[in-house]
């Protein structure tokens, strides 16, 4: 059985958007961890369709991947855990969006979908370099969602949805794309499930991240590490702050804890 569980966010934690790569020091560190019998987990806000990109960027064996901020867990490419948005308020959120002319959608078992295609939706997915979502106007009647999307700005969200959004953990992957998952889920819940699944104690967990969607897992893990490029709030809750990805931050953190 693995000694410890080390959970890594992907974007701007392992993968540096500054150099558009995973630094060699981080790739080598992950490989050494696996060779030493440690449990390595990737925990990303990305959807499953990014798995190939993550695998290619890391170029190390990926046994465990948490996707969509904890909504899905894959073990050796097989889906072993999933959780959906079941809150009644999601219908109210989407009715407000539609009545104000905003597109809404999310991720479901078949991929990504949207209520309508408009310029904002097209711009978002073009910038992501990804295919446009499937158009399904009545998707809430057809599909359960892992993660919901609202194509709004922060100002629009505050003006229209201040009460309804209290049920959700929110993060932004684009200035006009809000991602929502239930407050009852998140990366921390996925890690807790994994600990029980594989028999690793929480005291032997380490989490590395840089974004708002990493906050809950840094607080849950026994040892939370924030990257230098992380938000001030995340640095405040972290046990240790390391360098940026392109400054060998992952390797330095692992050396700090005596893991490598």
C-alpha cells in the first residue's frame, strides 16, 4: 500500500502557463514519487476531455485523476466515482439566466452542453481551443449535470443571482464563464473518498494548488502547499508556500517536507 497521498492541481501548479509546459523538475519529481511507492493524484477543474492533454504534458503514468473539481474520479482511465448537482435552486438559476438572455449549460455524462449558441459562448470555447458544446435547450429535463455553467460576467452574476448562488462553490475559467458545483462537493470530498477507498490516513495527505478551487483541499489535507503564484487567500490557508511552477516550486516543496 502507498505510504502517502500527494494531490496536485494541474493548471499553474504542475503545468506552467508562463512556459506552456510542465517543467522537467516537476515531471521527474512525480516519476520519483511513483517509483518510491507514493500515491500521486491529479485534481483538476478540467473536464475529462482534457485527460489526453494532461497525460501528454506530464508524460508519467496517471493512476488517479480527479476531474471537474471533485465531481469525477478516474482510476486507470475507468470512472469509479461521480456526483451530480441535485440542488433544486439550479432550476431557478437557469430560469433567471434564460429570461435575461444569457446562455447556460454544463458538463454531463456525454460531455459539454449549452442552452443556446451565441457570440459569448463561441468566444469562450474558441479561446479554450475546444469544440463548441452540444446545443440542448431543455437539457435540465434530459440530463443530470456534474458542473453547471453560466455565461455571465461577475457584475452580471452579482446583480442577478446573489441569493441563488449561495448554494454553490463558484470559480471562473473565463471572464464570461462561471462554473458551479454544489457546496457539498469539491476536491476535498473526492480526496476524502479516496482516503477511505485506498486506506490512507488524512494525516498522510499533501495537497498542492494555486487557485480558489484548491482552497478546500488545502484545508482538508494534513499539509497544504500553495504556489507562489497563488492568490493571497490561498497562501494564508496554506501550511507552506513554494515557488512558481517554472521555478521548480513542486520539487522544492517535496524537498522541504523530506519526501524527495
